[in-house]
């Protein structure tokens, strides 16, 4: 391969970029785990694309059926979500820009392995400190690395493992092997089934490249996959409930889908109705506040319907067909991402977008001719214009999220509700589409005793997201307004969304007590006392003690 003079710049930029989207946290944005990293991805990708145009004195695009199929899929996603284009356009445009710019340079695997070794090594040290108890993960899980939960860590380690294994086979470096083994160990320690399956696939592909496997080996591999899928039976049951609910959402708008908020604005309402109809099912204790179907393919089906799924299946099928004879590390990495996307929200993480683009760019580079368009040609000007639009749209989001994060942190520190409400009202005028700001605004309005206005804001929020937290806040607003009949309905809705929760039942207790409804008060108190606990905690003990008190006080009535 020929490496041009700009390769050193590419190497330096990427060397700085990969650790940044894995490690850099943020305290200035409300979504500190993702927003800054995603913004860095957008600006990096577009910056690299413009650098590539300047370097080549024009637009150089490698054309292949795989790249064209991917562009078609992205176009379908963009068209289906045109009403929210400012939210998704920066990500889609920057990803296309990344693929186009990286496809102009064959990236040296040894350089990439060195960067991944460094990033994985730091991540492993953090995991060891968390495992030993010297470092708090800041989550409900013992080991999360620099991510908010083990899913992100599993994704990073399995993607890294593909490159580390390839690097070790080529160089036999002991440091590469040690880091590889550590990534495998921690993937097992965090009990990530999808991660272990991905590691098995890496090993299986590697063995097939070097040895002829017989029927027994293939059956053994399939058996291991099946065991891993069913080994956490309760978790599998919980996912089956989500899939069952998604089936109805897909059928509802089967052709073109329901858009980017199709799942978040419908699923929890379906879950509420399901448990109202089936209150005694064993699945009740497994249900949670679900914001994603934990499967990127189901999410795409809900978002874009059968049109998007056909485009995706065609793209993946063509990719697997073309790489079946010559499986490179780029292909293996994409297969890892394809597998992990069956079990989690892979594309919430900026580094997954980056590695998908990097691998695709290296694959199409070796198998396609390229089109060269000078700077003055209309497609080149249009491409630059789209990039400028993406940067402008993202800049608006960054400014808004920064102001929101600044006010959110000030509220947590000072608890000055009046001043915060004024600031939030001003922010609402510049709202850029993040629905969770609306929930935050409704919570501030509730704290300021503006209960009716809070419910109006939550009505707007529910057009994008319907969830347990908003249902509970609606109920609290009705209770505070002494609209007890509406409060009872809302508390029941919140409870049936997540039947393992106790707080909605406590709200029902207080509402029945305020109404003087002794019969329902006693029935609810008995239900709370006898209700099994999913995870014991002090708030639950307080609620159960309160229920005992109500029972005792009504014994003589």
C-alpha cells in the first residue's frame, strides 16, 4: 500500500481522537457521559473531511456497492426523520464525511493497534481499581470503566480485541497479548453475554482462517452461543417482553416506521397496558423503565419500518457475501459491531460510529474505483455546505446544552428554585429538540408549586417520551392540586409501567388517605406489605412501615 504525505497528519489526529471519545468526561453538560464525546466525533469527522478536500484539492470518493447501499440506508433514516433533522443530521453527515476522508488513506494496522493498546491499557487500569474498590464506578455496577454501564465497556473491549488479536498474530508482542487477555478477562467479569459471544466469534473466525473445522466444531460453537443466550434466564425473559411489545409497535407503522421517537413515545404505554391486563404475570418483577429496545435492528424497524430493514439486510448481506472468502480485521470488527447491536444500544457511543466508519472506509478503499471532483464542482460545494450546516446545527445544540448544564448544576448546588425557573423559562425559548430538557423543566415547575404548568410541559414531553418518571410526576402534580381522582389514575399508570416499584403505591396510599377511602387504603396497604421486593432498600422499608401504620390505624374502623 502507498501512504501519502498526509498520512502522518491522519495518524496524529486519530491518535489524539480515539482516547478522547473513550475517556473525556464532562461536567458541563447534563448528559456528561455522551454529549461531549459525540460532539468531538462530529467536529473531528467534518474537520478531517475538509482537510481531505484541501489535501486532494477536491472531493475524492471511493465508490463501491457497499458504500452506496450504506448511503441509501442513511438517506432513508434522514427522510423518515425529516421533522427532527437538526437532531440527527450532524451525526449522519459527519459519519459519511468520516468514511469519505478515511477511505483516502490506507491506515497502518500497527499504528492503530498501538493506539488501541494505549487506550485499552488505561481502561484496564481503571477497571482493576474499580474491581479492587479503590475507584467508584459512579453507577449500580462494580466495573464500568469510563462508561456509565458495562455495555459500553463490553463494546469497547470486544472491538479492541479484534485488533489486538490480529496485532498479536502478526507481531507476537507480549504486551499486546497481555492487554488482549485482560480485555477478555474483564469482558467475562462484567458478565457481558454479548461481549463473550463476540469474543467467541472472533476466535471462531480466526480458527477457520487457519484450520479446517468439521461439523463437531461448528456444532460446539453454536451450542456455546445458545448457552450464553439463555444463561441469564430472567434477563432473557425481560428482553422477550420488550421484543413482544416492539412487535406491536412495528406492525402499527410497518411500512415507513414511527420515526426517531417511535419507541420512546409508545413502548412504556404498551407496557402499562400489558400489566394492567396481566397483573399476575411473573414478568412484572423484571420490567423496568425501558428507553431503548436494547437491539439496534428492532430500533431501526420501529424508526424506519420495513423499508429501512430491507436496506439494512441488503447492506449486511452484501458485506458478508463479499468478505466470506477474505476475512480481514476490518471485516471482523464490523461483524463484532453487528453482533453486539443485537443486544444493546451500540450506536449511542461515539467510538462505535468511529470504528464502523473506519472499517468500512478501509474495506471500500481496496475494492472500489474513485470519483474525483475538483473544488469548483457543484457536488463538492454541496458537500462542504452540508458539513457547514451540520456544524451549525451541532453548535446550536452545544450552546443550548452548555447553558442547560450550567443551570442544572447551579440548581443542584444552590437549590434556588425561583431563579432556576426564570433561567429555564428563558432556555425554553432556545430549545433545540432534546426532550429531556422538557422533563427537567417540568420538575423545576413542580418544585416551584406550578403544578398545572408542570403537567402542560409534561404533555409536550410525552409527545416524544412516555416513561415511568414522567407518569409519576404527573400523578404528584394532580395530588398536589387535590385532583385526587386524576392522581389515582396517574399513580396506577406509573405503577403498571414498572410493577416492581413501590413509590406509586405510596402515592396511592396518600391519595386514598386524603380522600378518606378506608377500604382502598387497607387493600393498598396490605398489597404493599405482602409485595415481594426486587432489590431491598431503605426507601422501600420506609414505605412498608408506612403501610403497616395505615393498617394498624384502620384496624378498629
